[in-house]
C-alpha cells in the first residue's frame, strides 16, 4: 500500500474518532443506549384487538379461598393481574406465585388493585385447600382471590376468555399443563400490555424467571401496573 493510501486511511479513522466517539461516550454516560428488549416502556400500554375489538375479560363468577362468590364485577375500577395455576403444581406455579407475591408486596395495600388466581384443578383445589395455599404465601391483600369453580367454565375462561392455554395431561408432572403467563387488566376490564420493539403488543407477561436476563418480565409488569393505576 502506498504512503498516500496510508495517509488517507489515517485521516478517515481520525475524522471518525473526532465526530462519533465523543457521542458514544456521552450516550453511555447519560444511559441513552437503546434497549433492544422486546418490551418498550416509553409508549402507552396497548389494547389487545381481536376481530377489530379491544379484548375484554368475559364475565365470570367463582368461589374464593373464603368461600365468597367473586365475579369480574368485584374487580371493576381495579387494575388487576390474572393467572392460571394449581396448588399441587410441581414445576412453574411456585415460581409464578413467588413473583405474584412480589407484586402483592408492592401494590397489595391499594384498594384499586387486585389479583385473580384461577385454579385449573378445581376437583382438588377447593376453597379450603386454596385457603391453606394462600396462607402459605402469607397473603395479606383483601383483593387477592384464589378462585375455583366448575371445571369446564374455568377452562373456557383460560383458553377462550384469556387465550392462555390450560389442559389436563396425565403424561406431564402434576397432571396438568399450562402457560406461565400473567395477564394485566385495566380498571374497565380490558387486557392491556406494553409493546415490543416493533410496536406490537406483547399481550402477556412471563410469570416465571428467565435465565441470564437482568430485568425479568415481572419487573416490567410492575412498571405497567403503576402506569395503569395512574390512568
């Protein structure tokens, strides 16, 4: 390579350093590095549209751990989180409810916040069993309801009402399979979520922890609960 080409290459590198390197350091110092996560918090929470209509939680009515009849009307004017679980679950449910407990610790004292935990094993999970389960998590919120009822109605609510998969499967541990998702519902009963990096709603939040992820989705969910509580 000729000396002239070396000089030209040196000038290009020098100009790049002068123009761009200070900007890179400034962005790092000001913590303005772009977050490549699928979840973007800068935008308003989205509605979930199906067939052109915003998805709303259908009507339901089940017994809670105190044998009280609880319906979606009890969550009116409350932001709430919903999950599907079962008390004898040997896999993801303990992790889900450990994270749900974190949510209760942050928002459980508020009258405008609640949690709906629907069992997918109603034959085993009677109100008495659910009461013991709630006590094992030291539940203090009057608005965290562990709900049980007719099996077909519960499965319809999961698979069609929320589109969160739940099924009986004797071949898996515990005899049931389900998705470890949390759904976020606003004060008017609409399912809401933040957007991914492409502007699409993520729909649900992962209720279990992911390895090698600094910010878990339950942390994002708590940010979004706070946002809905202010609406």
